[in-house]
C-alpha cells in the first residue's frame, strides 16, 4: 500500500542527485553537508594566521616557507543533515479528481523526498498539519525508516483549515539543533502568516524549502458558465460568472504566487512552484544538486 | 395621438417576455455547484465584478426584453391615430374595382378606366389604404390592401380586359367585405365602369359605400356585332347564315361582312335598322373544303372590335338532318298531319342548326334514309318491306325513328313489317276520353311531367309493349301513350295517337314542344360532338388515346396540358379557334366565341354617389402606421445587445 505514494521510478532517476542545504550544518555523523566543525574533513577550506591554541599539526609549513609567517589550514567537514517535511493536510488539499488531489501529490512528493534523503544518510522527520491537527514523527535516519513515513503519509486525510504557525512552532521545538524544513502546501492562507512562519524558521537558523502545490483549476480557472463555488475549508459560497471573472481570478492568483515567491526570496527560502500536473521529478530537482 | 394595433392578436406574443426574465432568474441561482479551495480569490476578484455583472445582467435583460417586446409590436402593427372630422384629406380605405368586362373594350373605355384608377390612387390622402380588383376575376393574385401607391399602380397596370362578364352585385359585395380589415373608418368601393347592363342582376344595386364612376361619361355607345352563325347543308353546299346585330339607335348601312372558310372568303354588305339584326347566307361549295374545317364571320370594325368576329367549326355533326314523313298531307298545310310537328321542329332547329325535310308517303318509299338522323313518321299508311328494312338499318346505325299513328295506319301491317323495331304490338283502336299520366321516367323533366296531365286523348291504339320497351307516358287508364325501345345504336319512339289534333289535343298543348325537343335532343346530343362554345365554358375534351399526351392550344398559341384523369378544359378565356392535340397530332378543333349579350351596350341606371354624406359630419380615426420604426428599433437593439456583450466579456 505504501508503494502507491512512493514514486520509485522518480526516486531512481534522482539517485545521482543530492539534497543539500545551502548553509553549513552541525552534523554529528559523516554526511554530504558542510559542517561548522572545520579541521576534520580533508577538504581544504582556507588559511588563517596561527593563534595560540591552534593545533600545530594544522600549520601549513609550505606557506610558512614562502611567507615566513605561520598559517593554519582550515578544513571543511561534511556531516549528515536533519530534515523535517511539513505536509499540509487541510481540506483544501483534497481538491482534485479521485487520486489526482493536491494531497496525493504532496504525499508522493514527500514520500519520494524522504526516501532520497534517507538514502543519502540524512535523518528525516514528518509533520502533517492542519489548523487543529498536527501529526509528528520525530526524525530518524536509516532506509528502513521510510516504511514508517510512508505508512503515516498514507493515513493523512484532507480535513480542517490551513494553519501554519502552530505546526512550525511544534517543528522548531522538536528540531532544536540544525535542520532543514520542507513545507509542502497550497498555502491558501494569508501571506502574512506564511511570512511570519518563515521568519520564525529563519530566526532559528534553519533552512526552508516551500513546495507550492496547486491544482490546474486553481491556476487556469477553466470553468464554464455560471457556477456556485463553495470554499472547501470555510464553506463560504459564491456564485460567479466564470467567463467574466476568469481574467481577474487569474490575475489575483498570479499576484498571490508572485508575492509568495517574493516573501520566500526575502526570507532566503527556496520556493518551488508545484502544480500537480508537474512531475514530482521536476519539482524535486529544483532543490537537488548533482 | 392615440396608439392602436392593426393586428392586436399578435400582442399575445408579449407573454414571451417572461422567457428572458425566467432565464435571468435561473442564471442568478446557478444550476452548477462546486467545491473549490481558492474561493477567497474568487471573492476578491468578484469585488467590483459582482456589481459589474449585476449591472450587465440587468442591462442585457432589459435589452433582450425590449427586443422581444418590439418584435411582438412589429407584428401587431402599431398605428397612431387621431380623431379628425371627415374631410377630403381624411385617410380612408378604398377598393377600386375596374370593370374589365368585354364591353369595356369599347373605344378607349378600358384605358380611361385604368387612368381614372391611377388618379384615384394619386388623390388618396396620406394614411389611406387601397385595394385594386378587376370586376371580372382572373387568375391573377388575390386583391390586397396596401398603402404603397407604387405597388397599387403596378396592380392597376396588370389588369387585363376580359372577354366575359360576371355577377357584378356579388363581386362588389365580396370586394367590400375585403375592406373590413382596413383600419380607416371610412370604407368605400369605387366602381369604374361603363355601366353596361350585363352582369347586373339587380339594377337597383345601391349601397352607401359604393361610388360608381361612369367611365363612358354618359355617352351612348353604338355597336354592332356578329351575333350568330348557323350552318346548313343544301345541294352539296354549306350555307353559313351569319346574323349581324345592330345595338345602336342609328341604322347601319353597307356594313361589310366577310365570311371565311378555309382559303375562301365571301363578302356581303348588311343594312341593319336601329336596334335590329340582319341575317345573310354565305354559300360555300362542299367540294372545296376539307372536313372538318373552321372559319369566321367578321364585320368591319367598330369601337368594340372583339365582338365583330365570330368563329365556327364545321364538322360531321352539322349534317344533322330530320325527315318528317307526312302520311296525310293537305294543300292547306295547317290541315296536314305534320303541321304541328313541323312547326315544333322548325323552332327547335333554330337553336341547333338542324336541317328539316318534309315529304309525303310516296316520296318516303324512295327516300334514302341513311342521310338522316331523326325520322318522324306521321300516320303512314303504306310500309313496304324495303322501307321496313331500311328503317331497321337506320335504327341499327344510330338513327331515331318517331312514329305517330292515325287513321291510315294498319295495325297488322305495322306489326308484321316493323316487328323488329316496334316497341310493342299494335292492337285495336280505342275511343275514350282520357288524360295522360307521366310514368316514372327520368327522360322528361318535372315540368313536362306536371303539364302532361293537360293532354286529352279521344282516340288511340291499344298497345302491348314488349318487355324491353319503356312506357314514358301513359293514359289515366294505364294505356301506353308514348313508348320507347332501343334498337341497335338507335331507338324507336311510338305515340299511340296522332301527330295532329284529330285524335287528341297533344300538339296544341304546352307539353308538345318540350316532348318533341327532348326526343330531338336525345338524338342530337347522342350524335353530336359539340365544337362551339362560349367564353368561360368548360369543354369536355374528347380523348382518343390517353389524357397525358393531350394538350389544348388556345388562339394565342399557349399550350395547356390536361390534368390526369380529368379531360376538362376551362381556360376558354380567349375567343377563337382552339386545337386539341394528342402526341403532337391535331385531333380536332373547337371554337370559342364571346357571349353576344355583352355586345349590347345598353346601360343600367345605378346612380353615381359623389361621396358618403352620412359620415361627413362625424369623426373618423386617422391612422398612421409606425411599425417600421419599431422594426428599426429591433435592429438597433440587436446591435446594442451584441456590442454590450462583447464589451462586457472583455
């Protein structure tokens, strides 16, 4: 059952890619991420003048011979990373036909990412959230942990309204040390709330990536005639002449996406636009390195 | 100004206004419901659009409603009217009836009538309706009401002179009834006519709405016409007796009349007194003509040309000859056995172009009977076996023999020699005063059957009819008086009493002529193939092979195909010679002539009504149609609606 949300083919195609953080992390196991703890890794980073307390074995004697001054070699170390995948399971994520819902897409994307992260030796935690419902799996490493993640993802059903602040706080509480957050959501909430949440994460010196999951209907608004729409979370109803409103709607949703991108940019957050007709591979590759 | 509708029934269509309103209400409720995550964007998008959409919907609803209303109004023909006193310039509804009967062909009466009609149209006040109709209906379109003067004048130009007349009273009433749909209060029929008498059943035909315009301007019309042609055969010649009538109050001198038969033409001059007629015979040798043939009698033209010629057809039926055999001739013809019979047949022959020969018993024994069609034997005492055989052959060949008895008749001789053709057996004489009773027979009309009781019989032969005979008239004591028997292709009638008044008063009663005429007609029409007709008569076309390949060609050369299964031809609107053709070959011709009654231009005295004085002091509605403006409104609204939708959909 779990395999249905894990896109193995995509995962295999992305096998040669690595998901890295842009900044250094304090890892405690050897991994692919740059560590703040220099000197352990064989990778040369920089030189600095020798100070009292520096290890003598790190003095670059060649440079001393050339400049007649003592320089100490600095090395980078690569450490593992802790990830937290936050997946929006509010009612709005249930939009779509049968299995082509936004939540299903988010599950597939999260499952595949978790699988790849675990494969590269990172530890992965999962947090499913809606306004009043937060389900959290603390981070663990090891490939076998994917089963737990998949089972939990499978159990997510769309319900409730979207609330991002509470889950972020909970995740921050759980990830007191260095970590990278991946938020998969349609972000159909106030932009201010999103911005506030991102700032919270950034203040905690954690990396954030947003996967903005939308249904093509929400982007193109390809409806005909007069339709009565009911909001999936608030149950607010509105009758619109789709033909006359389409242009304005497209403009509004476009503005929203652009503003969300800007907020991400301002908060050093990677933004990935992920309509559900975009392949998981194309979405994930945007936060991957070769 | 008030508004009215000329076709108010169409206003029912205003109910259609409910359609856009219902559609609008339904669209406001929306039939499609859908859950959607990004409703907040819809709400924010709709902010100004909602108001915009509502305004758009309402404006479109109003526009579409207006379009429907205007379309309905266009059909309902709105017209504004005001009340106005009746004046010369008051709009009215006028039916102009142009007399196109034959008599209107006199001089330039018809063209003057057309001009007068055009003048009437020109003088119609604004807002008037008019209808143009010929007095003699033709096959053109039905008269229609219109305000368009150009169109009305076009109709006037299309009216053609007819060669006949109609029932004027009924026709004018019909046309007036067509005016009832017209909106104007004042409705008038203007009859432009020469007031010729024909066609008027009621000379007192006076109506408040009828205005008669005498196009002849009261002038007396002098006219002559070829009123009759009669064909006779005498001594190997064909004699065409032409009668020319003078219908004027002045005498006509030396009127040239030409009779043509084939290539031959004979000219004669007629002197005819005022309101008199004159007949002359034109003798053509039979050798020179090929039968059947046709010809015409034509006089010098007067102002009414169409009746100055009369066409005729010569065919075998013109050989209808009657033989009267007088068994008891006297020097004083009034005492002869056949005096009454001959007078009756002479009268009948005037109508049917028949030829009568009267001979005595001796001549009869040597007579060739085959040239006759009808033979009357009156009190014939001597019958030879040869003549008996000839009489039998005569009957076999379709001839009719009528036998009157008398004191010279020997019953035994008749019963023996004429056994094969007699309708029964002659018995003894009976003397008794008897009256006659009609038998249940459809040969004689009801009128004859009623009058037959006036006949008194003093003496008659008792007669025992054979079973295949029909007793047509019998006496009050059930003795047969007139018996008929069919023999071969012909028939034999026997009266059991005399043809003169010696044994009965039959010849001097009013029944005698009709009975003899009936017997004559039965023979005449059985043998006759009619070839001469009057205008508008229906001709029963004789079909030799099949109807489908038969055509009739009128004098103008126009071809008419007969409809399947109905060999009747009723397009006899032109005088002249008509040809019947089957499979491209001429089978026979027939002549169509105008009714000579039309040649008499005597006028009636319908008074001309200058105007309808009864309405002069009152108020009338003056209508002005405005539906055209509504039609333009519809077009403008359609354009506006399309433009509005285009603007709002952007």
